[in-house]
């Protein structure tokens, strides 16, 4: 994700069972894992713990300019973070980068929009902006 080591360095969070045995033993997987280790870009979560909590904490604690690259919907996390599920949903909307891999296009990233897609209201409640499914916004003004 970055060309400059140490600048916006990604961290990969994997449970210990993902770095030992099975697919991790394949040659290409070993190369990737070893490379991440050498660069300090791998955090291996210990046996018996939920790796989701490690990457979620790291992403939230790293500040407002941090992005989490994951396709995880985090439905169970939103439930467990009550009484602030709306706050968590807003954080996800602004910080989660989704991805897709294919043989034809390689790795594609889908960054969050630079603005929130919820209704915006003027300071004195005299106008509202409503987002549309097509990316356009509709403005309503109080008369």
C-alpha cells in the first residue's frame, strides 16, 4: 500500500493459525509472511485470542488519518460496542477501505468518500442536503 518504508506503513494482523500450517506453508505465502516480518509489518495474534480486536483497536487508536483495509462487515463488533453503535458505524464509513482481487484487474481498493453520506443540516436548521444513490445531492430549503 505504500512505496516509502516507514511512511504510512501498513500492518497486517493475522492469527497465529494463519501463519503456521495449511496455506501459510505454500512458497508464495512464506515469502509474503517473511517479508512482512522483516519490515515490521506483521502482528501475529496469540492462540486463544480474537485477532479482530487487535486490528480494530490499532485502527481506532492510530488516529483520524488511519485507514483499515478489510472487507469485514464487523457486525458483531458494532453490537458489542453498544451503547455507541452509531458512532462506530460513522467511524467505519470514514475509515474502512474495501478491496477486490481478480486475475483480470489484480488488487483494487475502494476508498471511502471524502464526505459522509448522511443528511447534512445547516446550523440554524434552514436547509438540508440529502444524498442520492447516484452520488448527487438534493438541497431542501425552509421557506
